[in-house]
């Protein structure tokens, strides 16, 4: 009787028996097999979650040590922890390579869209800079560390931009919006996965005041990543956001 | 639901398991997988399995409630320690900042506990991670704090981890049996 089905019903085919089923069905009407792709059992989901916990645990310990233990507050140690977190992000991303590789493609590339996102990022950064002002902590504290340590070095500004704009943009996006979000999307629905990633991303910055703008910023990055299905827009948004913060920092130092 | 699935065929009936409208040509319900054309044995088996899932669900919901209560408890602890610290170390210039930080933390835990019913996995995972960071930061400032009320800490972390497991199970059961 399927030939009588009105045209306005969206139809898809069951992968098991090839029968025509309505698009929103959860089970095939003919053979009863499950249609949703997200069908990991409990054991798999739990393993995924433990894996994510290991990734996040490494980041927590590295961040806590780098920001709160006196002996690690040197340029060398800061670089060490940054590189450690970058390597951890790359390794976890590569571990689930088959699931994650599509995120590195940039099929929907549009120069106009990229400029739009960059403009939003710069505006947000300016608003955050002025509204939160001197209270605005983490990124700036870290910048200051680098800047103080690098004062007198000719390449200080290039260094500053590289370690506060380029590195975090690349590796935080790879780790959080790449590995972690993709992993959680297999366990929970889209909204919950994005909320968890954003909250974890915000609290790892270890600053109370920053929470208020970091969570919305992370949510924006998360939804952009899911909507565009690529990491690259997020990386550029993050880069322009941090770059603007850097420019303020350099201007203030001169 | 009829407007969403305008199905052809003269008769539209309701699924005996989940009450969704199904076309009389369907062999299985598209929403819950109930064998509409199966024999009595198959249908009984399906309903039996669904009822077992319902009982499991009640158990998982209880664990979820424990986890949410742990988050409320943490909120209370942070308010209390913040206020006590503020009155004991009144002369400490940082006292007000510490009080404020404790109140912000308490508020976050309160909000997470409140939304734990709606978004269980998101709230409990966030709560556990935040609690872990607070413990680690306290240990860095003063290693002895790790042992303050260590049994309570272990109990809370245990409840939260059980809550996360239950949240995953609930997501799975909801998808599988169309339960609420």
C-alpha cells in the first residue's frame, strides 16, 4: 500500500530490508529493526565517557599546575604545559580518527561567512574587553605572564600572538569542539553534548569572572561547529577572538 | 500525530504499546518497534520486556535523584563554609572574595541540581567535573584538605558517578522503548 502514500510524507529506506519508511520513524515498519544511527549500547557509551574523562583529567591537572603552583610559573614550564595539552588533544583526536576526520574537511567554505564569523568574534572580544575590564582574568593573566617574561625580547609580540592566539585556537578547538564534542554526541543528544563541552571548556580556564562570557562563547562555538560540520570556522572565530585580546594587551604595554 | 504522519489506507489504528497512530499496513510500530502483526506470544514478549525496562527506569530515576540531591548538598556545603569562613577570618582581606567565590559555586551547584531532571547527563557530568576541580585546587593550596571529610567526598563522587551511569541508561531506554 506504500504506493498510495501521499507525496508530502518524507520517505527514507530501511538499511536492513530496503522497505520504504517514514523519515521520523525510529523503527522500520516492515522488519522492526532500529533506524536511528545512534545506537551504542551501555558498555560502549561508558567506555567513551571514561576516555573523555581521561582527556579532561589530563587538561585539568595541567591547567591547575600551570596556573596555581609557583615553581611552574616560568616561561619554560608554561610552554611545556601548553605543548602537553596540544599533544593530548592531537592524540585523542587521532585515536578516534575514523569518526573525527570529516571535521577537518571544509566543504562549506565561504569567504563571506568566514568574514562574518571573524567580525562577530572581534566584536565579542571588544565587548568582553571593555565590559569585564580589569576583572577579566585568565587569558590576560596568562598573556601578562608571557609578556613579562618576554620583555626585552624582540620577538616577544610574535611569541605572544603565537602562544595565546594560534596555539589555543588550534588545539582547544581540536580537543573540545573536535574530539570531546564528537565523542559526547554519540552518548547524548545534540544540546546536552554541546552544553557539557561548553561548561567543561569554561571551567578549565579557572576563573570565576570569565565563566559569564566563556560559557556563551563556548556555546556559540559548539553550535557553529555542529551547524557547519567543520572545525575550521570555530578555529578562526577562536583565533580572531584571542588575537583581539592580544592586540589590547600589546597596546596596553606600549 | 496524525497531521505529522498523513498515512494512506482506510484504517488508522493505535499502537497497543505506545499509542502512536500506525497505518494498518505496518508490520511493526515505527515509533517503538511493537510487532503489530506478530502473534500473541511475540506481542506479550515485547510488552513484558517493556515492563521490565519500566522497572529498570524507576531504579535509574532513583539514582538520578540521589545524584541531584548530592549537587544540592554541595551547594549547601559551599554556602555554609563560605559564611563560616567569612565570620571566623573577618580581618582577612580576602575573606569577602572567598565568600563571594563560595556563593557563586553554591549557585552553580544549585542550578545544576535543579536542571538535573531535565538534562541529567549534562548537569551531573558538569557537577562532577566542577567538584573535581575544586578538590584539586584546594589540594594544591593545602594538601591536607584532601582528607577533610574524605568519606563524604567519596560518597558524593560515588553518587554522581552512579547518576552518570543511570543517565546513560535512561537515554538508551527512552530511545528503545519510548518511555518517559
